């Protein structure tokens, strides 16, 4: 299936969005502390590793130049609840150019989603292997994600779906044929103010913060954590 690149519109194709934000190491202190035990030859990490995420925003132009209207995201979220119920709301590490989720690249599972005004929030669980939990041995994509968090690397989440775009008032609007596939873990964000946090309370200032300098807010917090 053809991928619709930033700035393109027209026929139906794969819409890959570098949408949301970063996994902020300052919000995973317990996990990082437990990981230090591995370096001392001790067991282990406690499961699960669950993060609160700003997944996506409606009626806001992302850095791919696309706008998702609330009605479309609402419809797709309602459909997505069945996948969550069946524990099939999985996503991959990095964005493949495919509408199929590859089993060998699965890194996480979405546990729940909800609305905060015009923002889609969610909780995601990083899927780690027993070898990583007990011995720090990396053998799957979830292990890779967990290890990058341990090393203080900021990661993002982004949506993947199929649909078409139409130009309206100079903006690329996602059309009614859009179908959400999943949210993937990536390194490049696009939706303003979309970060991943330890709790809903810490995420709240970023929910409607598209007019603020979120990169500075995150950098200041990370500097505090690393001191």
C-alpha cells in the first residue's frame, strides 16, 4: 500500500504519524533504580512497566501537516476498545511501511485510552521478556525499549493508520475513510505537547499545551533528573 508522505494528499494510503512524544526518564525512577540492580549482579525488575501517554490530538496540525478531526478519532477509539479488551492493542518498535503489525517487532500493548478535552490519553505496557526481567538479557523489541529507558533515552509514540487526505483551507484534513491500526514507539515526535509520563497528574499540563514551548519544559525536567 502506498505511503502518503508529509504534504501529500489524495487517494487512500498508509498514514504514518510521528505523533506523540517521548518516554521521559525522569518519570521512570523506580524502573531505572531497579535496573541498576542488574549491574550489581542482583535480580531484578518488577513488572509491569506501565506508562501514561499523550497518544494523539484532534483539531491540531501535526508536524506532518495533517489534522485529525475529533469525530474521526472518536469513532476509531471506540472501535479500538475491542482490541484493548481482547489484549490485541499491540504496537511495534519503530514505524514499518506496512499496514500489518509484525509479531517479531511487537514491543508494547495499550491497556486503556480516554479523552482529556481534545487529547487522546492512554496507558501502555512495555512487553519485556523473562530473560530481561531476571537477567537483563535483550531478546525482543520490548526489551530494547525498556533498556533504552534505563539508559535515559527519550522515546516517542506515534499513530499508524490507513486513510486519505483532502486539502481544506490550505490544511491536509484526514478523511472519513481513516482506519487506525496502532500506536508505535518511535524516536521522532510530531504532535505538539505529546509526552509520556508516570502518571495522569504529571501529563496534565501537556494535554492542551500546543501553544507552549514543550521541548523546553521537557528539557528542564530532564536536567533536574540528571543532576
